[in-house]
C-alpha cells in the first residue's frame, strides 16, 4: 500500500513496487497520473510503502478499488507518525518504508517514482534473521480480486 499526502492523507494499493537498490536503499513505484496518489507524491516528494498482511485484506481492497480521500472513512487502518517523513505510516502494516523521491520518469501511461528509504519501522516477529517470516501472512496480489499469502516451505537451490 502506498501512503501519500500531508494534511490530506491518502492510501492506494499498488502492484508495481520493487526494490531498486540496497545501498542506498531505494524503492520504485509505478503510479498512473490519473490517480490521486500521483498528485500527492508530485506535490510533497515523499511516500510510505506500507506492507500489508492478510488481516488487512478489506482495507487493501478498498484502497485499490476506490479513489480519493473519501474512501478513508470506510477503512479500518490507524495512522501513526513516521520517523523522518511527514507522510503517515500504517500501524497495522508489518513494515513501513519511509521514502523521499529522488527521481521520477514517465513510461507510457505511468510515472515511475524512485524513493530513497530514509527510515523504516517493522514488526520484529515478521522479519526473523533479516528475512520475512512466512507465517505472518504477507499479502500478495494475484489478479483482479485474488490474493495469496506465502507458504512457510521454501525451496533452495
């Protein structure tokens, strides 16, 4: 989920989120210019990537299917202060990555924003030994209205 805005906090579900670099830690997100989130990121040059779990599915669905700040009244998330950006973080998320925009480029019908992660918070139980604990129900989007969590079993080469 992408959190944006200062006084007018907004949350959007986004599929196109990726790590760009580890040193410095950077994340890329692709947002269509017609989205309210796009306007807020352009204006404030900051965003938060909030990592949802299965328990947040209803809120993820609302954030991904409704537009604008009016949807917030139907969501059950709790906003908390972030450490280094003015954008709020989400208390229920297993991680919140606070980002400042360092680059943006238009590709087709989306803008690709690159944010340097300037701070973060996370649930220590969800990340053991520097990697995700698969029993914490990390949520991933498959297609349309289908979501999955990850199996505990891992496969190594």
